[in-house]
C-alpha cells in the first residue's frame, strides 16, 4: 500500500536510514497524507481497520506484518 509513496520519495527499504535528515519531515508528512487518503478511501470500517494495521510505516518504524509496530 505504501510502496508508491516510498518510491516517490526515493525511499528504499533495503537501506538503513531510509531518508536523509534533510528530507525526514517531508517524508513523514507525505507518508501520513498517503496513509490518511488510503484510510479515507476504504469502503468499510473493517477494511479501514485492516489497512490501518497493515500500513507499512507506523510510528517511524517499518511494519511488514499485520501487527502494529509499537
């Protein structure tokens, strides 16, 4: 779900650090905007919950499972 946004920002999950310090705030804002747009487009509350749990970037951490990264 978040791959398109990551590609737009030039973020590679294979690289430690993911974004430069100078681009951190921009990347954080853009990823949150994409997450919110995806949640808003969900056809049901159940799907919205599933998307929220599966979103790959949560709390500044990469999440590659359906479990929240907290």
